[in-house]
C-alpha cells in the first residue's frame, strides 16, 4: 500500500456509487433475511393471528346482536375487512422490531459498515416486513366463508394490492420509530401505544360516519383510515348489499365535506408511504 | 499508508505505514486509542485532522472504495445467530458485491480457512464464542479484501481458542496474501506479528518488528552457574564478554544469547551446571517506553465479549 491520496483526483467518485443491480441485490437479500427470520420463529407467526381472530369472532358476534343486521348484512361482515387490515397493521408494525433486535445483537453494524446505501437497507427491511404482513393478512381471508363474506379471485387480488400498500406504509413507519429506539422493551411499549389508537381511529372496527367532531378529526389525521376505506369498499363491492345496508355500514371516508374515491384514498396512502419511507431512511442507522 | 491526527485526544498524531501482506499489530492498554485508530482507518469515524489511505484510497474522501477493500472483525459479535453460518456468509457476500457466480466457491473457501465446513448449515446460536469469532474472521475474508482489520480478535476467548484464531490469521496471510491489521493488548500475541506499533495515550511510542523492539530495550542475558564461577568469569572476560558477577551465578550480556551458549560453555572451561537464556519480552519493551506494565490494566477483560458488549450498550 502506498500513499496515493494525492494522485487520485481522476478516479475517486466512480467507485463511490453502487450500481442499481447491486442495490437491488442488497434489497433482495435483506428482504430474504427478514422472511427467513420470521418463519423461523413459529410462535410469532401464530401469535400474530390470535388478536385479530379474537376481535373478529368475539367482538364481531358480540356487536352483531347489538347492531342487528340490515337486509341480511350484519356487523361481522362489516368488521371482516377491518380485521384483515388489523392483521396487516400489527404484523407490519411489529416486524420493525428486527431493527431493534439487530442493534441489540450487533448485526446492525454488519449492515451499516457495508458499502451499500442506507436506502437499499431500509427498502429491504420495509419490503420484507411488508410482504410478511401482506401474507398474514391474506391468510385471514380464508376465514371469509365462516363470516359469510363472498370473495372472488379479482377481489382477492385487489385486497392483496391494498394490503401491500398499507403494509409498506406501516412498516416504513415502524422502521422509522424503531430506528430511534435502543431497547426491545421500549419497542414493545411504544408499539402498543401506537397500535391501538391507530386501529380504533382507523374505521377498521366501526363506520366513520356520524361521529362527534373531535373524533372525526382524529380519524381523519390517522394514516390508516385512508388504507382501510378502499380495502373495505373493494370487499363490499363483491357483496350483495342493499342500499339500506350500504348506508348504515358505510365504507367511504369524507374529507372537508367530500367523499373520497378509492383512488384518492390510495393516493393519500401512497403519499404517507413515501413520507414514512423518507423518514425511515433518514433515521436509519443513526449512531448510538 | 500514512496518517496524522491533529486534535483528537483519543489519538494524537499517529503516523505509520503498513506493507502489503504484513501482519501488523497495534499493541496497547485499554483506552490507548487502538479502536479509535481502527475506526478511522475503516471509515467509521472521521479523522479530525491529517489523512490516511487504505489500499490506495483516502479514508475521508472515498469511504466506500475503502470499505469494499477491507474486511472488518469488531470486538463485539455482529453475526445473526438466528441464521446459519452459510446464511450469514451469503448475506455478507451480497452486501459486499461478491459476484453471484463466485459466492458458492468463496463461502466454501473461507469456511475451510477457519475449519468450520462441517458447521456450514448450523445455526450460529449453537456456536461457541470461539467458533463465532472464527466465522466472523471467515466472513471478513469473504469478499477478498486487501486488508483485514481485527479489533481485539481474541478478547474473552480461552487460551486454546486464542491459539486457533491465531492459526487462522496466519493461514490467511499465507494463503490469501491479505494484509492484516489487528489490535491486541496481549503481549504474547503481538509476538506473532511481522511488525507492531506500541500505542499509549493516543500516541505511538515505538514501532518495529518484535525483535527490533526488544533489542532496543536491551540485549539477551545468559545466566550461568558453573563449578567454578570466578575462574569462568575471568576466562569469559578475557575472551571479551561483558558480564556481571552474581552471588552464585554469572550473567553474560550478549546480542544473541541462544546462539552463543555453546561458545560460552567452551570458553568458560569449567563444568557448567545450568544455563538460562532470557530475552527481553514485549512486556519489557512496553515497560521501557511507558513506565508501566500492560498486564496490570486488564482485569475486567476476563468477561466474555458478549457480556461486555451488552454492558457497553447499557451505559
């Protein structure tokens, strides 16, 4: 090795950038690791279904007697898409715990010192967690016949698309939060604090129409609201819903007096996803 | 490679160069600035003054070019213990852009280098501390780096495992022609290095091969107990040897004590009962330059690395 610091002006920068192919390979590898690790911990796979199933059957049947059915459409059917969203949400948010774990056990360092961009690492983490969450949400769809919800292949594809979008947004949010947390215990506490308010204020568990003003405001600033609405309306589109039922169990969101179309909701969710991903990249790998 | 640092208290004005293919050891007590120096060379910490180049690239201006050409083994473990050895290596291969067609071959090769082929598909969580450390060394070599940095590679390992790690390191140098930069506070390990620098309070106090350094602090001494010490002493002095008379023994000062033993015995002309050759140790060198002994300062190092890493994080 000789001292070459002085004769380098010609060649330095080409070597400083990664090619797109290398970046994508990194994304794929980080993604793969998330998947390997997730499916290796079977307890986590199973436990992520417990809460949604409890909500679906206990809350669903319990509330159905109170709410009653309208022209054959009951609360359980209303709840079902919300529970799918809940499954995606809790898996997506909790998948970011792998970042805290990586920090605790030193593996984060192995990634951060590698000659790869933080963007590729965050993208891999986010897509990995998001895919797992979408798979979990899709598995929940298997319960549809028990609830009497009718699904077509097209609806399933549309739902998976919505799940992925929602999962990317929430995993990126989780990565952002996890990047600022040093301890595993801290992560669990913060996630519980975030998960339930976001869930309850998203319209996953009850219709968002006719709420008191303050509650309406809270639901409208919740990013999840704009992901739940299109997911539900996609499922509802495949059901035979009489107008009375559609009015009672509304799936749409109004903002400033306008009813948002699915496309508008998806656009807003995309915007949140981009914002969270940007925050996640900026926050990732900050020194201890 | 040259570097100078102006202001940092941790590393003051350190300057040295390492030849290609050398095993270079950085020897010093805790807090001497070893890890800080390594971090700067690995582009993990920006030097606050001066400059350094590694494998021909400036650490401040071309950090990624440097990182592609170096392997790193930290003091704390950085393996994913829920993956297998192979999965850890595969992950690393991608992060360091090892061409897909070569990944298989490189993984096989580095696992052979550290004798862990039979553990390839085992989860790292089943590995002992020494095996994990050797896997990390293998991983550091996976992308054929020009320089391998090992920060306290043997800390917290038992003596047998330390010996194994050293076998690995020396085999790497022999078979992969890699330059190895390592830090240690174990005197006996620094002996294996081709050259070493002794660092204390952020400054290099001495640099050279182990033998050169030892010669700087004094010559070998040969202790002799003979049947007739005064007679032997007289003959040896007459032959030009420098010596000191002890109560029941003689101490001869010589450049290369061991080689001299036969001639000493011959010259003494009386029956020699015992011979004791003492070479200056690196401990003597450290003592000579710093006024302290390095051994006194490492009681807490007896903890295993994982426990220490956790303690460090909890602080």
